[in-house]
């Protein structure tokens, strides 16, 4: 003010008395306005220290220390002390594959080691095949289906608390870490760590709180009222762990080296006593199959049990095949009828589980081929329902699939993304680029084709690389093109290929296919062979290391050359 008067004097002007008074009033009014704002803010903070600002108008849901209320598609319902969550919210937070079985009007839900079915008219639930009484059933309101989640704690492995005073429901997974601490003094719990933050709750000295996290001197906590907020970390004492994080142990550490030990449904398991297979850690014998009527059959016997004992004595895991080859060769409808029936799927699953227990198996390899394209989702349902049952008893689920591009019944019948998401392992059978049904000659498994297909698994299908087993062929095909131009092929084992090729035939390396190639004439017919050998397999194995895949599979034991096992072991670091 004085400065302005001086400026006016320098300019030869004087402020009038009225101007001076007017200026003083503006300054005074501005000062008191600012003061009022500060007082309001300060008063608000003080008041906020003693009341909870965010009174819940509807039930809030906190799952694993995260308030997910804003993500709910439907409100949480609480009726007669039963907490209901809508089917769509269960799908969002617990089981994205929850399924309505229309035939019996039941909801089928899976989670980790459990598969459960619950209906709309009976107070019972079936979990992993065992029925038990509960105090509620599924309900339907305004075309929305709800599950009584407070009666399904065993399914989703959670503990639930309904805090009526603050209208908060908390759900905590029992396999996740939980820490608690004691409050050392009366404290306001703030919505953030900023200087100006609302109070969401108050806690008293001696109360126990859940410690969610700590950072830069602050602790994020959950109070007894279910409120989430921040306090100074040094105000907590006697921190202790209620439960540790549960991590699922892998059956096999490091890369998997699986080989199929195939013999027909009328054959017997091979006698491998006194032998070992260098680098192998999983064997998959042909123990189980579906017959032409879809019945589950086993081909184990005394020789099979001796095989299992041999494998376990060498620390090999046993994941036998379950094949639908016999059923599919007769009719696509046989496998289809099983996949499209919940009861038939459950019967098959029960048989598989019983076989795993009976023979002390370590896992199962599902090898279903030649299925209807329209059954793709139902085959996925089979894997969704099988996996938790096997996981419950500590067994591995692996599923064989073909390359993403191909025929309707050969390739388009698999939802690789779902299978790769649900099963422990998805096995890419990277062979028969040109197979028995091909009308022109070509390689069984060219490096470029394998790499392109594998990229589709990783990028298009978005499958975790550590779940993919890359299966390679221990065989090749000898292609014969007659003088009329018709081409046919026959399969030759790797170990026999040099017996087939004439001595004077020169091998040529194809750097795109990463294979040796030979071509010669026999009785006027053109012969072509794209050879699978140590070099071609080594190139394909490099894709396992480059993409950090789970490991390798090989079809089939007995067709390989003697040097293969050592090479695979060295390349995978086994």
C-alpha cells in the first residue's frame, strides 16, 4: 500500500482518502476470505478425525484387501444372514468359467482344486463328487442369478465376514499371506498419505489391524470395520503373520522331458526293467482309452504296473495317455456325446481320478483328436472340470493339441487359450505339417512352420510360455510320387532312415526348414525325404530355450537314434 502511495508521489499523483479506504477494504475482505477457507479446511480435518466420512449407502465388498464395490455388476445381496453374489460377479472375481448346466438347472463352478454344482431349489451343494447340506441355494432375481457365496467358502477357499455396522463384506483367500499388528495409540485412518486427506475410520490403542503394505513411512491397513486406509507405520507394533502365502509346488523343477511310450490298446506295456533313458523325467504310456462306445478302458495289467514301478524307481513321473483314438475312428459322435453331457463328462472324470489313485500315477495326458469343431467349447469344459479334480489329489493335467491352422476336426476343435489357461501344461504336437492326408509331398515338421505355429500359441492364443511343451517327431515320411503325379507317403522311424536312403544319395541342408533333404528315383518313382535327425531336432529345441517353454515331448519312444537323448539333455540343461 505504502509502495503504491510512493509510486503515485513519484508520478506527481496522490491517492484520495476514499481510494485508500476502498483499497483497505479489498485487502481486509481478501484476508478474511482466505482465513475462512483455512478455518473450514482445518475444522473439517479435526471433525474428520472423529467421524467416518464415507458412510456406506450400500454394502461394500472388499476382496483380499481391495474394495471392489465399483467393479460389481450387481449389488451384494444379504438375506437371512446369507450373502449372495451374482453369477457375473463370481465370474469376475473367482471363476471366469462358471457355467449354467441347462439340462439339470444347476450352476457349475470350478476354483483351484474344487468343482461344485449348486441348484436353485435344494439346500445342498456337490463338491468334487460329494454332496453336502447347506443353508441356502442359488436364487434368481430380476433375471439375475445369484450364488450363496457365504455357503461356498469351501469351494473358493475363502473366509467371509459381514460387518453390519459399516455395511462391509470382506472376503479373504486362505492361500494368501495375511499380517496383523497392534495399534500403539488412538489414530485416524486416512484415505491417502497426502497432508489433506479425509478420515475413513478411527482406531483405538490396542486394536488389531490387518497390515496390507508399507511404503515411505506409511502403512496401508484394514480396520475391524473393514475400512482401508493409511496410518504412520511407526504407530503399529507387534506385527505378526497370521498365515503364509501358499505357493503351489511344481511337480518337476526345470525343463520337462516327456516321451510317449505308445503301444496299441491290444498290446502290453514294454518291459524296460534294467534300463534308463538319459535326461527323461516324464513317461506317458498308452494305458487308457475310450472304446468305440465311449467307455473308459484301461490297458495296464501286470506289465503296466511293472512299468510304473520301473519309472518311479528311476524318478520318472508317469503321466499316461487317455486317448479317444478308437472311439474317434468309428464315429465323431462318440466323443461328441460325452463332451456334450455333464453327467458323462463327470463319469469319465471319476474314472480318470480313480485310475490315478489306483495306480499311483503322477498325472494324465489327454490325447483327444478328431473331434467336431462345434464341440470346441465342450472339450474345454471337460478340461476345466477335470483339472481341479486332479489337482486335488496332486496330479498333473497335460493336454495335447495340434497346430492352430488346419482342418475342422483336426485343428479347429481346440480352444488353445482356454486349455492353456486351465491345464497345467498344453502340449503342442509340432508335427504332420504334411501328413498322411496330404496330397503333395512336404516336411513332417519344418523349423519355419514350427516357429510360426509356436508364435501363434504365444501371441495370438496368449498362452504362458512356461505352460507349453513342444512335442517333436522321432519319425519322418518317405514320399513317393508316381509317374502319373500322385503322391503317397509311409512313416519311417528316425533310427531306420539311413537304411532307406540309397548309399549314393547326397543329403542337402535346407536352412529354412533346418533339415537335411534327399531326393532320388526308385523304379521310375520320385522319392523325397525331409529328414528328422539330431540336427533338425536341435534346431527345434532351440525354440524351447529362446521362448522359455516348459519343455519337450517326443513321439515316440523306440523310434529315436541312440544319440538323441544325450543331445536333448545337453540342450535343455537337464
